[in-house]
C-alpha cells in the first residue's frame, strides 16, 4: 500500500516489525517539483514502543491484517494468561510481555477484553477502560471523611495499590480507570 493511502489505526510492517499507525502529518513542498512527505507516528505491536517514520507519497508499506476477537479471561497457566474466544472458545495463551501492565486489572469475570491477532497469533490484549475490583486492605474509615477530599492507600484484589477517598472500606468494590490506574468511583 502506498504511504499516501495509509490511515490512522492501520497496522503496517516496516523492517520486520509490526506497527499501528497513531498519527499522520502530511507536509506539502513549498517549491515546484517537491515531493509530498508523510510523517507517521507508529507504535510497535505488542510492546508499544514509539517509532517515527517519514516516507514520500509513493513509497510502499506492507499492510498487515489485524483481527480483534472478543475474549474472556479463563485462568493463569504459570506466567501466561489464558483467554477463551467468546464465540468459539478457542484458547489464547498470552505471555506477560504481550499483556504488559494490563495484567494488574485482569480478574475473573472481567468483560470487554479483546485479543488482537495477526496470522492467528495473539500479539496484543485490549482491556476495557474501567474495571471493577475489590479493596482487600485499607485503613479504617474516618468519621466525617466524606466532607474532605483526602485520600488513603488501598490494596486491590490484584495486588495493585491505589489512592482512594477516605470513606472507602475494606471489602468494597470500586471502579478503576485502566488508562490512568486511578480510582473512578464505587460500583
């Protein structure tokens, strides 16, 4: 595919590495006969490293077919996490480097996960932007704490520690934003 045909969100291969296109900047020449250049902001799949690439309009990039499959978390096998396809129950074993920091938000019953596949090989995991987790340990509730915006540390059932308002108690379920890792509210 020509560089001028690439759109945001496309998955391309460059020098043996698979990338997702996040941003495109088109620069037109000021002189006659100059070539239009495209500056692509690419992120590698699965590890998410940023890569900037400049190409002329008629340069070629190899487009890759990325398939997103809805999947549910099933169990942990050693370090790998096993997800089952929501339609045909195909198991996908995802290594910790594919899952990355998202592993901190994966518990049994989490819905809205997508396994991303290239040539039927799982290369990335997309999790929902917010998940409900249980507070397993935090300081006791303080009387009158709802009137102030002070926070305290709480450990969740996945082992992650976050800051929560002082009125949250041990055993409560809370919404966590998976992008920022912050408390979003009570369930």
